């Protein structure tokens, strides 16, 4: 009897050990598959976790009126939709909203620590230096013929550095002039007023006549045009004015070439309209925010604007926060008659993390939310870069058609040069010197060009685009 019991116990022990060995072998196989980035035998997908940062853009997925709408709503919705249809990995996207004034500090800290976000959604002009530093992945493999046909080439030019695309265009914020049509009518300038749903184009001669007439007809305390040079904010409109006589600004090697005949004419024009009283006084100490406030208070007949400022101005009027008047849009005029406009393209970039799997998943996610037929509708919260979206919402937002057609007039104000953020710091002191009479327009432009090209040349030495 005792022998039978011992045999039974030994047999049971062997069976248990065999089962444990089988389980252990299966776990080791799954672990090996998981660490290699493959799928486990159970059919479950490996998990990949991405980080996505953005500065505040718009609230909600499609509209700020949605329940609990916030700045991260769109990307949370996009991540959920992406993970449900993505067949390669089980993806989780951690979305973090970053204040604009903390963007560069946080990025630099994380880049130095080797932990940059996988994706950043932001205005391209604010992120260009990271391309030159070699911190971003090229995205050319995401761009297909459908996207090229739907998004104007001017937007692709804006996101192309050297030979590669580094940002996927999603929306944009075009810069134009705004004018008070009521003040125009009061001055007898009805013929220069465009339709409420178009971007009016004036020749430079027409614009000079508008300024002269407004100077003669406006009540005391109001001025024809806003001008400012306190700091680097709103510098894009000043850069546009300096192109009014046809100067290209940058040569093919991305060096500043502003001191030719056309560039000097533009600088002299700025000096002349200021000296003749066609603008607000004290431009050297007026900020772009000051000028915008003056325009909303009907102290300026013409000022700068972009799509966000324009919509905010109309919203303030409706809410009773600002005097109500007929506000309309116009292009920046030029001597050739071909209008000038620029834009801030907004889109996603992918940072280099050293993790090939995460990089590929991040790129797949960027392409997904930048091209999905439903998600791209959210670009209506800015101005769509896709003609198909602009056309889809043209009845609800009539200016979309005008902005889409106006893409032909866009110039790339940064030139995608290295060191652009530092370059911004040397323009406004030279404009100040012109307005206070410290320098002639010619001397100020030559000094700006010299200082600017020094910055660009130094930045080129460490740029991956120019050191190839």
C-alpha cells in the first residue's frame, strides 16, 4: 500500500513540473516576442506609448461649444480613433498642453535630457530652429499625391527645409490688413471698399491715395494706418512692408539682400508715411498690441490682422467689449500690383527619440489625424490648408474661399533660415532708428542686413541643412 502511495505522489509531482515547465516556456517565448516589438502568441498587440505636446490652438474637437471642450480635446479624440483602427500596435497617446511662453524652455530641457516629446503640434515659424538643430524627423514619406493635390504648394514650401518636409500642414493663420469700412465711407473712399467676404486688393498708388485722403478727412485723434516698432512682436507685417517694392529679401543661399534699390525704396516709404502723419505717432514706442487696441477703438482706419485677431475683434464687438464697426480685410499692397500676404502654417512635427518603433508609430499617427476625412474638418477652427475642407465649409465660413484663393499671394516670411528667432531681435531697433531720425533708411537697412547675415552665417555652421 505504501509503495502505491509513493508512486502516485511521484507521478503527480512529475505532471505538475511538466505543466509548470510548459507554462514557463510559453511566457519566455511571449516575453521574447514582446521585447522584439512583435505580436504575442495570444494575438494581443504590443503596447506603444507616445507623448504629444501642443500649445493652445482651439478648444473642442470640432467646436468650442462642445461639452467639456478643451485644448486637448481634438488630440484625445484623434488618438482614440487611431488606436481603434491601428493594426500594428496597441497605442496610447499622452497629450500635454504647453503654454507658448514655456515651449522652448521645456523643449530644451527635455532635449538635453534625451526625453523630447514624440510629436509637437505648433506653428511652423516657432519650430524652425529645431529642424536646423537636427532634432526633427523628415516627414516626406507621409506626403502622398492626394495631399499634394489638396494642399497648395505654398504651404508645402513653408514646411520644407532644404530638400525635406519636416511638418505636416494642418491649418494656417493668414496675415493681412484690416480696415474700418465705416471710416472709409465717411472719408468718401467707397470705391476702395471690397466685399465683406473677400480680401480686397489695392495697388500701392491706390493705397497711398487712401492714406492721404484719410489724413485729410479723419477726425482729430484718429490716424490712417497703424505702425509699430517697440519689439519683435508682429514683425511679420514690417517684413511685408519691406517687400512692397519687389525686394526678394533672401537670395538662393538664404542670405538677406534687402539693401538693393527696391529694399531701400520700401524703407524710405515707411519713413515717409510716418513723417507725413499717415500713421500713429511714436511708432518707435508702440507695440503691435497697442496698434491692435487702437484699431479696435477706431483710432486707426487700417491696421494689421490675422484670422485669429480678426475673428476675436468681431467677437469682442458682438459681446460689447469693443466699439462696433464694419471691419473688412485687404492684402498688403505692392508697387507691382501683385498683393502680398503671408501665413503661419500650423502642423505636427516628429522629434528624434532614438526609438525606431515609436518614431514610426508617431509618424503614422501624424499622417492619420492630418489626413483623416473627418478629423481634418477641425482645421475650420483656424483656416484650412486643404482646399477640400475650405470648399466643404464655404457656406458657413464664406471667407474660407477668399483665404484659399489668396494662397497664390503668400510669401515665406522666415525664408526657413537658421537662427530666425534671433534674427527677429535685430529688425525693430533699426526701424526705431528710422522713425526717430537716428539713422537714414539706407543706413538702417544696411546695418540690419549686416547684423542679420552674421546671425544667419553663424547659425548655418551648426545647421544640419547647411552643413551637409
